[in-house]
C-alpha cells in the first residue's frame, strides 16, 4: 500500500506531464489531479465513520480494475455529452490517475486488494511487494491517528519521496527544455 504522499506526488507528476504551461490556470486544477490520485482510498472514510478504521480499506471494490474501467466509461460518456469542453478532454486523465492508484497499491507492500473485481471478488496480494508498508493501529480512530506518527511511517514516506521526486525532477527538466525549444507565439494569432 502506498501512502497518500506517494499518490499525491503521482498526481502532481501526471499533472506536470499533461498540462501545458499556458493551461495551468484552467480546469482541472492541480488539486483535482491530486484528489483523483487519492480517490480510491475513499473507502477508509466509511471505516472512520464507524470508529473502525481500515474495516473496508482495500477490501471494497474501489481498488479494482473494474472500478478503473467504470471511471473510464464515465469519462468517455462525459466526453461524448460535452465534446467541445476542454475539461472533458482531461477526464481521461482522471481514469489514468485512478488506475495508477490501484496499481501502486497492488504492487506496493500491504494489504490485499480485490484487483480483479468484477471477474473475481477475492482480494489478491502481490508477493513481490516493492515498497515497505505503514505501521497502523486498527483498534479505533484515536489509535489509528496516533499510529500515524510512528517513526517507520516517516521512513516509508522518505522512501516514496526518494522514488518519486527524481521522476518529478526529470519531468520538470523535460518540460523546461520543451519550452525553450518552442518558438514564441503571440496570443490570438495562428501560426
């Protein structure tokens, strides 16, 4: 299981790779990318509301290829209904962000996820987990929040940053080089 930090950094990376410099002030903003990169973890909210954190986390269909495909179909439908809107052209990216989250959780260490739903509702765990897992106390919301401050969780976040920040740096360098190579254009004028 990856942390929200890793999912947020992935959302930022995809944002920087897909949004042109002149579009950064348009919809969807960066926060929408980060929210969608974290959206499959919405199932934790239902456990927190019942004071049983992680009762549903990674055991619901939210972390599955089926839900990723459902988001893809929703994005396709929105793009068909509103074909001229820039915002709906970006809806495909939300499907990619959702799918990236599911894959990161499956290939990382942690709990099993029902990745093959609706074909198979059985949760699977990847035996070759590549990331260390978090220390979490599942007894209550208060115990869960206290366990987040464990030293090991800080180490896990540092490892995730060590993996993702170089990718973000390379993406920024690539974007900067593309901006330098592009000839300047004046707004409103077709070249």
